C-alpha cells in the first residue's frame, strides 16, 4: 500500500528557504533534503530531517536581532511617542475610520485583478491597453484575466467583492466587539474557527487553522509546521487594531501582536505591529514620515523589516520617481517570495511617500509595483484614507463601491461599509475607556504576588458555580453531580492566569482552557471554547 505524502514532505522545501532567511546555515542539510525528496516511501526520514532543520541555530554572524515574544520585541524597540494625546472628536474620528475602510477597499479592488503579478507583467498589460497613466481601476480583458476578476475591474464594480484582505478586518472587529482591549490571541483564534471557512484561508493562516483543529493553540500555532510564518498574512490583518486605537500606537501594536502570534513569528509579527501602529498614529500625525516612524517605534530596531523600511524611506527622499525607488526595493529585497512581509512592506512605504498628497498616486504606484498587489494596495489605501477621511476621498475611487462589502465571514456576508465603520467607532470608544484599567495588564499591573499554588477560588460562569483549588489540582462544578475535574496545566504571570482542565466524555477528555487576570482577591476571564465569561473571588490562600 502506497503511503500518503506526509505533512513534512509537503512543507520541507518551504521550511528550508525560511530557515535560510532566518540566518541558519542550511548548506549541509540542503543536499540531504534534496536526496530524501527523491524517495517515495520515506516519510519517517523526511520527518527526522524536518526536525533537524527547525532545530538549526541562528548563525552568530547573522546581523539582526529578531525576537518573537512581546517582551523581547518591546525591549528591542527604538524610542518613540506611544500616546499621541488625541483631541477626541467622535464625528472626525468616525470620518477617519470610514475613510480607512473605504480606502482599504478601493486599494484592494485596484490590486485584485493582478494579484501576484510581477511589475513587468502589469506594465505589459497596461501597455497592451494603451494606458500610459493609470488613473482608474484596471480594464477587463477576458483573454488575460479570469472571469472571477471582472467584478473588480473598471465599469464592472458594484461593491467591494469578497477578499481575504477584507474578511480579516471583519474577523478582528468581531473579536474586539467581544473583549475590547482584552482581546487575546486565543479569542482571535476562536473567532476564526467559529466564523471563517477553512478552505478560504491560505499559507500561514491555513497552517495556523490546521493547528487549531488539532488543539495546537497560540503561540505554538504560529510556528508548528508553518514555513510561511514570515509571509504577509498577518500584515494584512493589522488594520482593525489601528482603527480602534486612535492616537495609541503602542496599544495598537500590542493588539496586533496578539493577532499576529496565532499564525506568524519574527518579521511576520512585526509587519502587523508596524501597520497597526501607523494607522493609530495617522489619526493625529499628518506627515507620512512621522507616521512611518511611529510604526518603526513599535518593532525591533535591528530587524530585517526595519532595515527595509528605513532603506525605502531614504530612497523615497532622495530619488525623483517611484519607479526608481522600486528598482532599489527590487534589488534589495526582491529575493523574498512575492507574498513575503518584508518586500511588500517596502512597497507600502513607497506608496505612502508618493501618495502623501495624492490618494490616487499612492494606491496606483503601490499596485503597479507588483507582488501581493491587493494586499499592498489595501494597506496604502487604508492609511491614506484614514489621513484624509471619507469626506475628502476621491469619488472616482469610492463611489463604485456603493458602500457595500461582501465577505465569507459567517453572519457578515453583506455589509454596509458605513455600518462597519460605526461599529468600529463604538469599539474605539470602549477601548479609550478601558485603556487605563489595570486588569487589562497594558499600562498598569497588579503588583501583589500570588503564592505558588494560586489558592482556592469560588467561580461563577454561565455554566454555574465552581470551586477551583490549585492545591488539589481540580475544579469542582458544584451542582453537576460529577466528581471534580483534574487541572492538567496552569500558569501565572502577573496579572495573567491560565489553566486547563479535562472533562471525561466516556473514554476521551474534552479540554477546557481558561485565560484571565487576577487582581488582588478577584479573578476575571473566560472559558474557551465559546468565550464564556468567568468571575470569581479567592476564598483561601
């Protein structure tokens, strides 16, 4: 009987490239992997090579410092202003949020028909259409473009068609509507599983979703058998975390970290933090350079992404055209995959510079740069749209959308963009109220220590009353008629508490995870799945 190809066999070539880019010496193992892949029924050998590959150390000569934990990332940040003290005006903030949603949709639609095309192919398409200066959406040519893209072309746009770049903004909004500033990586992962079809997620997100289904939750879900962990998928999910944190780039970046960590690491995480912080800062700052620097202030100073961004800023300030800047970007980071974070982020920076005073020029030159065009066009459109506000966006780019967005997100399939903006504003107002709350663990933390056993607690949830005893290692649902359930794991990192317990379902355990915070003798959090709220108080130490 022929063995099915193993997961490791499918992913090992991509993992080999990823490990090389991360600074590992893969010279010797490359030859062994190449030989092994020529075999057919040697999955065990491939598995062992994969394990050896991911265990390779980073070379001491690698010139970058690239942590993947929030504390490590923050320790490597440059100085920056992290609270811009926005003079809050709900009408103005709503207009900016609405402008961001609209601008994102416009940039996404512009880039959607040529997604993944290199610049030369886009140039040829325009030349064949006798277009010297692109000043509108792309025309449709049925001999070149798939029919599915017709709804994203000039004269055929009636709404924002479904695109994962927009799906993830809605997914993030749903998670934030549930938990606000306390939105965690696990909350977001649960929202994916609950609302997002598996067959419509790709690369890193597909790997992460596969991990969720196998009960591999964040942060391990971001790296386990995931060679796409530095690709652009997290960066395209950043926007909502900037929208809901006007003038608070540090909090935007923290929320973006929680989102990114479910599917990415290193520069994959930094890309989302960078974009979220830029969007947050754009509520207050007008200069594109200042906005980009606000994004850089939230990621490691000496990482590959920061280097690419700073190089691109220099080229934008010293070269006369975006085409000359593109040549430099391609020469410097064009070796990355067309869906990688770093090269596409450089195009975003280019588009912001050349679009500072011209929304159209910003999204057009970004998309014409190639690679992941719908993603980069969407990000540039989002930031420039937020700066301008909906009222000042060019009607030519916005009116064809008819304030309508299609999505595959469950229960959110057809929305008015203006209504999504209103919901976003409501979350932003909630986060503004929550931002100084010490239980959020963002700016002020409870300094009281908790003893090693964490004590005994009386809990109340939608499932009834419980007694949680860490000393005995059990949780007792008082009125369910069953024996207490064993705690299988627990951890406390002031103020954050996590524990898991298993419910016997007749030969297999259904595992329930808790995540929350301790504030003195009070406990608050949620049970996963279904994000069931939990509150409690300590009854003994």
